[in-house]
C-alpha cells in the first residue's frame, strides 16, 4: 500500500466533533423483471416494491430480519434512552448544521482527484478495522465485521448475483475518510443518513429540527420542494450530503469498475434513508433510478438487519471475495 504524504488542503472547518435466463425461455422470463444492465428481479419481489415478503423468506430458508439490534432495542430507534443514543443525536445535530450545498460541492471537487492513497480493495477492507461509526445506533463492532455479515447474508439468498455480493462487501469502504491518511474528516462529514442539498429538507430526515441551524434552511433558492432541481431530473443530478457513500461511488467510477449501474446506485445511495425508507424525494427520480431502487430495497434489508454478534470466518471467505475484486476492479486503486 502506497500512502502519498502530501495532501491538498480541503479546508474542512474544525468544528466540534462529539438466473439471467436465455431469451428463448419466454415462459420463465415472464415471471421475472429484468432491470437495467440485464440483471433479474424475481417477480414476487418486484411486485412488492423491491421488498422480500416474510412468508417467502420463511419458506425458502432465507435471511430473516431480527426484531432487535445488538443493544436489545428496535433497529434505527433514534429516541431510545441510552448514552449511545445521546451521542447519535449530537452527531446529527452537527451533521444537519454543517452539511450545506457549498460544503458538499467543495468536498466532491477535492476528493474526486484521487490523490491521497493507492491500495487494493482488500487492503481498504482491512483498514476499516480501525473505524467505528458513531452515527449508528445498532452497531458498535468494527466495520469489517458488518461488511462480511452483509455480504455473506446476501450471498446465501442471491448466490448467482456475485456483483451484489461484492457491492455489499465494499459499500462502506468510504468510511476510511475518518482516518488521517484520507483527511481525517469529522464523523458528521463521513457517516450517517444522507439527504439532498439544494432543495427543502424533508420532515422524514432523522432529527430534522437541527436543520434550523443550517444556512441553507433559510435560503429561498434552496428551501422549496424542488429547489434548484426539476421533477424527474434524476438523482445523478442532485447534490447529496457528503460522506462515505458518495466517496466510494467516486472511487469506483474513477478507477473504472465494471460493476453494473445497479451496484453503483446501491453504493451511492444506501444511506439515503429518507428515500428508500420514507419515500421522500421520489419526485426527483428518473426511470433508471426507479429500476435501480428495487435493488437498493433488497440490499437495504441485509445492510440494516445483518448487524449481529455472529462472527464470519474471514480466512474461509477471503478467497471468494478476492476473486470478485479481481473480476470487477483493478489490482490497485487510487483513493
């Protein structure tokens, strides 16, 4: 791994931080929905807005979402009384105040240069052992544990979609932004739920009240439903709050990944909970976004609910994931 010593100043303010089926098999194809890139969405999932019905999971021995997290509380409960919840709320206070349109624009310009570190995907996975996400009320394990839990759960239920297995493995790698070699950004600029900038902050966003301290909140250019955008413009044209999602998306694109667009969509928007949990901002989506969202809805169940104390045998699964990395990425990437 080569780490470049000199880094440009990004001027981050130092605020406080607390079976693709053959075409001739028409009978089989009529039961499935083919998404962008030729990937197949089972009909029973497509008919349920991209969600797997519980009865299907039980009958097929697939991954079952647990009722409570590792702390004995319901998942994504931001109101439960605990010390961790207090730190999570403080995180969102800082996030909502400081994530502005101008800040995100500056971060994207600085980080798309990819001039900080050169290393492989697996090396980055190992680096993530040093990271704990302070915005997550459900997880206090090193991030590598969560990546493998998510990837292995998806691999069990979707054995033929190897691109989705790899997407699950790498979806959180952007959290290395917290480390000094990547700029040592504060937590509020790396993790947490994401949302659009340049238009009104939807009420479904966690701890919405803190947006009152955001300069964009009172900007007439940004505080209407559409803001600077037009309906159906496509999420590709919408500025989303800066963090590990957008950074890893940029890393993949700039390094010429061959992952399908659905995989890149999952990486870029997996923290966009106002959209895929609450249905907010759908008026900004185009048709391609709507197709890719179906895969994101599938992925999200595993991303959220596979956070458990069950350990994954890294040595046993590593060769498989190395083969996927070699298939979809170059040996070394610029970060």
